[in-house]
C-alpha cells in the first residue's frame, strides 16, 4: 500500500520537476532544486518505510492523558550525516508517522524519540491558550497589531499557568467568609 502510493508520488514528481525547471535560470539553482525534490522520494530513504519489530524498539515518548505514549520506532540514516529519518508506528492500529530529524550534534536515539514526543504538550499548550486568553481571537489589519496581540496573549497565558502551578503547589485555600 505505502510502496504503491510512493510510486505514484514519484511519477507525479517528474511532472513537478518539468514545471519547476524553467523557473531557475542558473544551473546551480536548478540542480539544487531538483536534488531537493528527488531527495524527498529517493529510494534510499524510502527503502524501509515499514519498520520491522526487531529493528523498531518499543519506547515511550512522553506521558499523555491515558498514561505513557508507547510506540515502535525506527531510525533511518540519510546520505547527509546531520540528517536522519524516524518512523513511528502505533501499537494499536499500526499507523505510521514520519519525522525528518536535523541532528548536527548526533544526539542519541532515545533523545530524538523524546524530542518527537514533545510536540503533543506544545500543541496542548497552544490549545489552552486559545481557550483561556483568546490567542486565536484577533481582528487586526497590520503585522504590528497582530504581533502585539499574540505577545500579550502569550504573556497572559504564562501568568495564568504560573499562578495555577503555585496555587496547586501550596494547596488550594478556601476563601474566607
């Protein structure tokens, strides 16, 4: 299934390249764009898009609302030593997720898994900021006004989060009558 889909994408890639080539006047730019597009679907990187159980350790990438989020993981090297690809397979339904990792310091595999798992709390934080302080409720016409709104909303959300944390830490006090 995945292999067939990628083959269709590769045939579509030739059409995209044919439309893009005339846009680049310099030969270097044209070669760079073509290498980039071909690298997206090169057979080397997609050689093992389905990780086998033996090659895919089962690791937790963080704690979710129902406990630890455990997946099967595989790391695929690319031609560039500073880049790798990770494949995450869900234990429940086998759904695959793909990550392109820029790793110039050559961090370990477990650290890459931890970083990949950090996306969920960040999305949760933005979701709560939208609900609590109206992060997404802006009607502005200039970039400056948008920037002010986003900055003030993020400061307000930070204040609320810190206040809630301090209250929870010292224990909730009942108001005096």
